[in-house]
């Protein structure tokens, strides 16, 4: 068994190519096609995924009641399971990976568009329960992550070398250096990570921010 195991190919995270061919141009072309075909629900969920970075299974469960407006900003709240108290009291349950509750940041520039989309549906009506497989939701998650990181990251030269940030209970440098030697703002990485439903800087860098290397 050891011999068989040692012969198995080793794939490093940084070598993974999942969704690497899904470009913003392909997203726009797919969105435009769905709109021309009057596939409104599919087009709406594509745009919502672009704004929130939710997983495919989560996207299928989303309803207007999962979005919370506080007058200045809108967020998407996912309860994770039936045992977590919701933000509005009428919020629909969205089952998440591991049943973890999370609140997703949405850039303010999308507020008006999001309001227009969810206004077309009843509070607890699923926006789109069937998403075509050819629409790469993981690729759209990557687009969300990159845009959110760029929006909240500080220029590296402005991050004090000795500044520290807590990650998973550990005191870590705020400047995060990945395996390829690129330096990132750890605070921004953790904000993006929380919205995506992860908890580590390395996961976000290796699986979602590859576009920022190009």
C-alpha cells in the first residue's frame, strides 16, 4: 500500500487550475445571453453571485429575506442552519458548508442594482433554484474575492512592518507572504475569507486571488 501511495501524483494548491479559464469576459457573455433569452432568474442569480461570492448550493437557496439593508450598506446573511437566530426574524434559512453562519460584505456600488433585483421577488421566494452547470460559480466567487480584496486592501508599503493581526487565535504579521513570495494585506484577506466562508489567508490567496497575479 505504501508503494501504491507513493506513486500517486502530488498536486500542490498553487498548481490547481479550477476555474482558471473563467474570465470576466466569459461571465459577461453568459450574462448577456441569459438576458437576451429572457432567462431573468438565471441572470439575476449570476449578478447576485457576482456581488456576494456565495457557493452554488447557497445561491440556489437565496431569497430576498437574506439581504439586510441598514440604510447605508447591504449585507447578505446566511444562517447556516435552523438553530441560528436570524437578522430580521423573517429570514429564510440558508444551509451552508459545515452549517456555519456568516455575514457577507457587499460593495456599496452594487446596492441600487441589488435592490432592483430582489424587488422582483417575494421575501421568501427563491431567486433561482436551478443554476445551469456551465455557469462557473466558483469562477464568479474568484471575481468577487478579487474585487473585494482590492477594495479593502492597503498598499503594502503603508502596512507597518511590525503590525500584527490575529488569525485563528494566533498573532501574525499583517504582511502576509505567500509561497510564491507575493505580499498581501492579511487584514483584507481575512475580511474576504470571512465573506467566502473560510478562515485562513492561505486558502483565499491560493484558490481565489490568482487573477491578481496576472
